[in-house]
């Protein structure tokens, strides 16, 4: 029982779910390479079968699976184009195809030899499939049981006993090695994922940072649909005075609360917010026109007021922390897309909001 818990319940589920895209990318790299290698081997065997003393049925199996392998590769690329999460199921399909080939080769040879290809399949499958261990175990165990059943029914007792030993040894070796390889890959992917998040996320506000903002903006050079139609530049009003009066610890808490407010607001309005630097933030949207931006800016002003973050300094605050917002709309069809110009235009709108007394929004 301890072995089973240790084998399956060691955080693999979270590791796999958090790194599913990386697992799919790995499988995407494995499928073409392994399929190509198998195709070359099958082609070589089919060609050799004409010059060597191969049974005609064996030759037909090689030729049949050479064309099945070609059809598989073609189907994979067609399906992958239309369905995002199709890669890992295709890995299982590949090994099911390879397993069927191994069984048919044994059939073509009259089941007069020990399993060789079947043993290879059962050993390699758990090592190359990057999926949850319980699914890999079920799939590999099913292949093992089918192999043993076929050997029991079709082979002599002596060959069956040898197959049992060989299959079980390589089955357990493959399962243990496969588990180790999967966990190692997933932990590596997870470390890379965490480092990427930390590199692109502001630690105080938990928003994407300036580096990530410019990554989003550069995407506009690649595609019209990735060009923002609107931008916000936001500044916390009198934040230096807030820091001086309440202390830097309170300032950090204030930034965290506002960052959470912006993140929640962005989810509702399909926007993305970034910490631009200090007490300044930037927001991007991809579907709003100028009037919608104006309405959205007013809602954002009110959302920050509703946080009720105390800021009561005589003559320099409104009793609570407020923000100033500058916004600008941009056409997606413009041929001279320049995000640096977008920032300058929106920043000018922010300065206009500050010049009009802060705690307001101005467009450009």
C-alpha cells in the first residue's frame, strides 16, 4: 500500500496540470521523430524482405504498417491543426499501433519465437509517454495482459514461460524508469514555469511587470489581432506623501490592494494590467473603442475609491486613496503601428488628468 501511495500520490497531478502545455510540446516533438524512425525501419524491413528469405505474410505486415505509419503521421498533422489538446492521445494511438504491429509480426511468424518487439514496446511505452502515471500504467498493463494472453493461447508452454519472465522484467523496469523520467521532466518544466512567472510578475502587486507589457506590445508587430485597441496609463495620486505619512510597509500593502483590484477589474472587462514602475500602472484592451474606454476608466476610478484605503492628510487627499487615469484608443488597421508612440500619447492623457486635479480620467 505504501508503494502504491508513493508511486502515484507524490504531487504528480499538480505538476502535470500546471505543466500540461510543456507536456504537450514534449509529445509534439516525440511523435514526428519516433514515427519517422519507425517508418524508416519498416521501409527497410519491407525492402529487405524481397531479397532475404522472409515469409510472405511477414512481408505483408511490414508493408501494411509502413503505409499505416504514413497515414498516422498525416492524420496527426491534420487533427493537430484543428484541435489544441490532441497530442497526448495521439501518443497512445501511436503505441497502440506499434503494439498491434508487434503482435501481428508474432502471428506472421507462427508464434514460434519469443516476443522481441512486444517486449520493446512494453518497456519503451512508459518511458516515452509524458502523462499521468495511472493512465500510463493502465495502458501499459493492458498491453502486458494482452501479450500474456496471446502467448498463453498460441505458444508452447516453454515459450510462454520465457515470455512471462521477459515481459514482467521489462514491464516493471519500464514502469519504474518511466515514473522517474516523467517526474524529472515535470519538475524541470515546473521550475522553468515558476522562474518565468517570477521574471514577468511584479512581486508586490502580483500583476505582470513592465517587461511583460513590452512583450505584449511587441506582439502587435506580428498580428493585427494582437494589437491593442486601447491603453490606460494610471498613477496613484500623491503616493509619495502616502508613503511618507503612513510608512513604506503601508505603501506596499496599498500597492498590493490596488494590484488585486486591477487584476479583478481586468478579468471582468477583458483587460490586462501591468505595473509600469513605482506607483504607475498600464492597462491594455483589445476590443474597446474610445467611448467604451471612457466609461471603463470611470468605473476603474470608482473601483479604487471603493477599496476605501484610508488617506487622510489635510489638503492633499480625498480621505481615501485615488488614482488618475489617462486613456487613448488606437486603430488596429494602422500600418505604422508603434507602441512607443501609444505610450507617449496615453501618458500625455495621464498628465492631463493630473493637471485637472487628479482623481479623474482624461482621454487623448
